[in-house]
């Protein structure tokens, strides 16, 4: 084993400088990791905002679709009501046609006289 002639103060100073050097390396590594983490957080935050905007756009489209569906349903109900009225009118017209047909049959049984010349 080699004997060193360094004083305890010199040895303490070398140990301190070595420890300081290691601490600076560790601080640099931590700083690098924190910077990468910050960059990732910024990317994730941007992606989150994009996703939220897309979701809000989808929600708005769903609301618009719901409104269109409500309008179409209302129009369908109106058309259904009109169709019911048309069916009633057709039924009434058939009944009147039957009555007219019966009256015509009665009229056809009455003898007609030719006008006297």
C-alpha cells in the first residue's frame, strides 16, 4: 500500500471537491430529467386540449343532431296527423260515393218518358 504524505486538510479538500463534482453531475442529470418531463407535460397538455376541443365539437354535433331529430319528429307527427285527416276524407268520400250510387240506382229504376213530339 502506497503511503500518502497528504495532510488531512488536503485530503478533506479533495474529498469535498470530489463530492461537489458528483453533486453537480447529479444536479445536471436531475435538471435534464425535469426539462424532459416539462417538455412531455407541454406535449400532453396540448394533446389534452386537442382532445377536449374534439370532444366539445362532438358534443355540439350531437346537440345539433338531437335538435334536427326533434324537428323531424315534429314534422313526422304533423304529416301523420295530415295522413289521418286524408284517410277520414277518403272514407267520407267513399260513403258519399256509396250514397250517390244508391241514389243513382233508384233513379235508374224510374221509367223515363220520351218527350212528346
